[in-house]
C-alpha cells in the first residue's frame, strides 16, 4: 500500500540528511492554514522509466489534527490520525478490522502535506522563489531547492501542498498535483474507527 508515500519521500528529501544535535531541534508546527477541507491528488511516480499514476484523497479537520487518507491503490484501506489523542489507525473495510499505533510525534503523517513556502522557508537562501501556479482555482506560491541529488519544486496555498515535482539528475521521479479541493468534509467521512470493527495486531 502506498498511502502517504509522497509525504514520506518529501520528508526524506528535506530532512533525511540532517544531523543536528537533538538539543537544538525545534519541531515545526505541522498544521494547515485552514480549519477543514478535502483535497484529492493525482500522483505519478517513475520507476525504471515506467510511470505509475494513482489518486490520493486527504480529509482533515482541526487544522490537520484530525486526518484521514484514502488511496485508489487500496480502496478497502484508509488511515486515520488523531493528534490530540496521540493515535493513528489503519482501517480495513473489507474484513471490518483495524490496527492501532501510538504516534511517534505530532507531525507524523501530515508533514509531507504541509507547505512551508510562505513562512519558515521564505527567508532561507537555500530556497528559490518560482512563478506562482494556479491549481484548482487557488493561486499557489512555489519554491524550489536542490537536496541530496534531487531537484524539488513545491507549491502550496494556506500551508497545504498543491503541487510537487521531483527530478533526480535528468530523470523525473515524482509529480503530485491537486485535482480537486473543497473547504468542506463530506458528511459521511468519519475520523473514528467504525463501530463493531475488530482490533487486530500488525
């Protein structure tokens, strides 16, 4: 299952080479700039020259403290996260089961979706400002940078990633683009494990 794979890749590219003293570490605020919303991404990744495309939908509330991630690769599975309760779950609708893990830190699962281009990153010479992009009717600011051999371009609005492009050398590796967005959550979407589901071990 590739749920949140682009989030993890982005985290590796940005933070993977850091070797700072833990005493100097200050955790970023991993929250969106609006209270709630639904965003669907078209994600394409390249493996040995072949392109693979799927969609991923992120539902969020409380500025991202409540998070639900669905993936077209695995329609019977979805992730939910409750930052206040320090819990995360994977729910399997095909057999009505779920697994539970305690989160390691507040930003887990959300960091790759949060766009920092308008605040923390804007004053760093490491990042370059690119022309804005209009994506799903939102005027997104865009930044680019090079790290660990990857050329990365990221665009966002209200601290939400709407666009990401990753190139390694001359080879395209990843492209993410928001294809639908609303500042609402469908009434049927829940951030809780459905009643009657059975807890199972991983």
